[in-house]
């Protein structure tokens, strides 16, 4: 008889997140310890982290993290960056050699701001200009991939188990007010550096456990608005949906949750009239952004984090709180390893968002 651990488990993948509601910065060591507990939910084909508040000295500039397949790709990309940005600082992203991580690309970091003339000529606002430049690099410069582009935050990812990826990037040397992590178990997409989680655009980042049954419909719909899915993993589209709904359409995160994990029509029909009208509007207006299939996600953004699972709760998610810190993970053990004495611990309902904002003193579960 085949037993668990001897066969592939499709519900694998692990996610974990930590956020300090008071905005106090923490070492990245804790998130490495948390995701390491869920080692068996990954298979070594991808791991990564998003970290917020880690670049206070450059907080006014966009931090571009870029993979290069070759020196020629780096040269071409840097020529593009120099034409469009004032580059304040550039360097290799610090890493340490470990045997578990191999075949790494060239990994560079640039702190930039748009050149005023280029920004004015584009007739775009600054964030849209950055997003357009990210897609320009990722679609037109062969062998160059911008995988992080927000202010005062950064994504660190690779092919490997997540705890090894954390050590590789020396994540314990960074301090931030929020960290998310992912251990990957790909089932029908390739394991490569750009396809590891998190996926990010500007300050939005997503880690995801599950599969998107609606991916093709979601991708076709979002690409109508200028986005391009280039990283060969279905989770990428969630990031662009969130950017579209929040930055372009102005929806709050509770409304975004009601779009991507929309209640069933029969559930909406039983709501009070005012809430029913809002839910019906969101469901109809943004029907192409509804995500179907089993999922649990952590969304990082400037000043906060949102956790959400699908409306049928087909993927596990646990929330723990201790003083000003909120912990969210696929397994309670991944929280207890770093904070054994929690004030509260609970599991959200299907489709129920958990939204935490820094410096507001409380989390919102709904």
C-alpha cells in the first residue's frame, strides 16, 4: 500500500507570513525557520521570500531585482535602464555559496527613479511607468527578468527548498516589518528561477498554494489591460489581477477578496440588501477576475498583508497572533516553531480575507 510521503501529494506547497502591526522591523531569520518546518510540502523546485521595509535608506526609490541569463542580457538591460531611469545604486544581490543551490543566473539589484523627461513624455503616472518598463524588459530583452520592482521591499527566489533559498540570499541579514515565504511543489509548470514564488509587480507580491483552474480565462482577460504573463507559472496572473483591481480600479482589499474568491450566487442571494447589491455589482463587473480552483494565498503590499483561501477552503490556512505580530501559515506547526505562546490561533473560513495593516493596531478578518 502506498503511504503519504511515498507518493506525490498535489496539495503540497507551503506558504507562511509574518507581519508586525506596529511596523517594527524583524530579522528574516524567523520566516526561514517557519517555512523550513514545512519542508516536506516542497520538492526542491522552487522557494522564495518577499520582504517589506528592508531598504529604509533607499525607500524613495524603486528596487529592481533582476535575473540575467548572460552578460549580454545584462548589458542590453542596463542600456535600457540608463535610457529611462536615474540609477542611484546598483550591485550584485549578496548571496552565499551553498551546495543546495546551483546554476544560479546573474542576480543584480538597482535602486532607480524615472528620468523626469521620460516620465513626462510617457504621459503616465510614475507607478504605471515602472510597470510598463518591467513588462518591456521581461518581454523584449531575451534573458533578462525583472522579478521585483517595488519601493522599500524585495523578492528573493530560486530553484531549491525555501530554507536553502533563504540561506543563499542571506535573508537573516535583512530586517523588515513583513515577510512572506513559499515552498513550491509544481505539478504542471516548470521549476525555474523566474517561475518560483513570490510573484511581484511594484509593491504587490503573491505566494500561492494550489492551482488555478481558471488560469487561461484569467490570463486572457488581464492581458487585455496591458499585462503580459511571461514567467510560466499560473500564480503570476494573481499578482496582475490584484494590481489591476487595487491600483487601477481603486478597490479596497475586502472588495478584491470578494472578486477573486466571490461568494456563490445563492450565498449572495441570502445577504442583507445593501451587502447583496455590493456583492452582485463586484461579481458582475469583475467576473473575469474570479479565480476558481483550490488556493490559499498571501498578498504582500506596502504597509500590509492579506491572506485568502478559496471559497470552498480546499487549501489549509492558520492564523496566530501574539501582541503586535500576526502569523499566517499553511500549518500551525510553522507558527509554533517561532512563537509557541500565541494569544489566539484560528482558521479563516473559505473566502474570508484576513487583512492586516501596519500601524492601525489590529487585523481585520472580513
